[in-house]
C-alpha cells in the first residue's frame, strides 16, 4: 500500500506543480499582453521616433499706442504700424505725401472715389489691386529703405497725367 499512496502523492505533487506553473505563467502572460497593448496605444516619444522638434517659442505681445505692436523674442521685429487712408479720383490722390520712419510697417488703405485706379509704390514693388468707384484695397509693407519714393496709379496714363505722390522714408 505504500507504493499506491506514494504514487498518488507523487501524482498530486505533479498536478500541483503543473497548476502552479499554469497560474504563474498565465498571470505573467496576461500582464505582458496588457503592457504590450498599452505600449502600442501610447504615443512614441521623440527619442523613440528619432524626430526631435524644438519647443515652441514664447512670444510676448504688448499693445502700445493704437499704431504700435511690439513683439519680443526675435520672431518679428519691433516696429510701429503706420496706417494711411488714400482716395483716388481722376488723375489725383487725396494725399500727396506720406512720411514714415525707416523700419516702420506701413499700411495704405486705398479707395477709388471716381474711376478705376490702383496705388503702386516704386522702389518697393508693392501695390493695391485695381479697384472701381466705391471699392477699396490695401497694401502692407515694411519701409526698410530710406529715401523718397513715388507712389502712383498704374492704370493707363494716369501716372503721366499727374496721379502721383511721395513716400518719404526718413
């Protein structure tokens, strides 16, 4: 009988070892699968992708006078915005002279009060769209060259007929 009990005891031990192995193995497998799933769902870090992006710059914007915006951090240069309203009618502009400082940002809001016109600035190669009576167009540029420049209407012979003015950049 000892042999029979010994065989049964050995069988029970073997079954317990197998059950323990299955429980421990199953638990480890489940945790591994769960971690793998989490790893697949988690976004990759820049080090893992090899794609490094610089941090966004901190931009400080202060609003001063109505015509001035100051931007710090080197993203944009500090310069006031000078805005002008100019009307155009047959062969003349309402404003004959625009005066700004070198480095100013300039916006000219142009409106045609009679006829089809535009406003172009020589030396800067910028200008508005050609507009008809009652329509408006604007042009923005940085006055980065000192001197006296002509602004004019480029439609037909309007320039030759005196539809000109001066932009003075000091």
